[in-house]
C-alpha cells in the first residue's frame, strides 16, 4: 500500500530546522487524524470546491512560508534541496494515504487533474496510461528508490551529489505535483470530510513556494492549478485576537 512506504535516506540539514519542524508537525497531525490534455472539456457541472473561500482560508500555520524555503547562508544548495525534497515526498505520500481507500481503479480509471491526464513513462521511455492508484504507486516507489540511493541522495560526509542531481529533483517535484493536483481535483471532498483540508492547503502552499524559489518546475506544468495557487499564496488578512480578562 502506498501509504506504508517509509524513507530512511533523508539528509538532515545542518541548520534551518524551522522548515523541517513545521513539515514534521504537519505530518504528525496527519497521522492523527508529463501530462497531456485529453482534448475533452471538463463537465460543466464540475465545480472546484477547493476554491471556495471557506476552504482556502483554512491553514495550519499563519506565517510567511517563503521564509522557510530560503536557502540558509551556511547550507549547501544540494543539501537543502535534498532535505526538503525528501521531506515533501514523505508528507505528500502521507497525505495521499489518508484518501487512498477512495482512490481506486473504479473511481479513478486515469491519473487526471482537471482536463489533464498524466501518463507514466518507464525507464525505457515507454508510455503507459494507468489508473490513478497505479500511477501514484509508481511515483512513490520510484521516488523512494531515488531518495534512498546513496549515490544520488548521499548522507555520508564527504560524498558528492551527482551532476544530474538538479534534473532528478525537478523530476521528483513534477511527480509530487501530479499527486497533489489529483488529490485536489478528485478527492477534495473526502479530505474536507476528514477535516484535513487545512493540512493539504498548507502542504500545497509550502511546496509551491519551494519549487518557485528554486525554479524546479516550468510554470506551464503547474498552470492547471494556478487559480488555487493564487488563492492560497495570497497572504491572509490579519486576524483580530481578543484577549479575555
């Protein structure tokens, strides 16, 4: 089961703990509780419930997430990318596991988000159309293999990152975005029913801020979720806190 994957190859950053601490906090709460258009217009009755103001305003943090993704002065760029990418993988995998029982071959015969269907490409470049749960399993299995490979995500002192590391991180981020987009488009109602939409919103926003900070995805690849990105990345109005005496 996808939700059972675990990662042991995470590269701990030397500093910048606030970023990891927030990501881990989201994970603890959760424990508690290349695409191509298919040429079809989305059904007119379909509504993007995740854009409703009552949902987009729900987050688990109310501070500026951009501050958490900026590269600390004393940290190597690849180390920072490795640590954050691995942690995002863990949390997105965990987020998907909360709705995995609703994502089946019958409910999701294709890996889709809005008007886009994602196809899986194996190591030989063979294109395969598969169900959403199959696609997510391919994603999680392949990414787990990458982040636990010492030759790609080294954890031992003095071991260098490969020259292809940047392109591999970008590949992982594309996969993770596909999973997030599918959750929003196909399983948002279940997420709301479990009261986990605040965690999903925070995770999505943090992930988008991260990939934008380091140019890890072409804007065209994330454009299908631009309306959500705009809604979530717009700072929330200040809250009025009343202190009882």
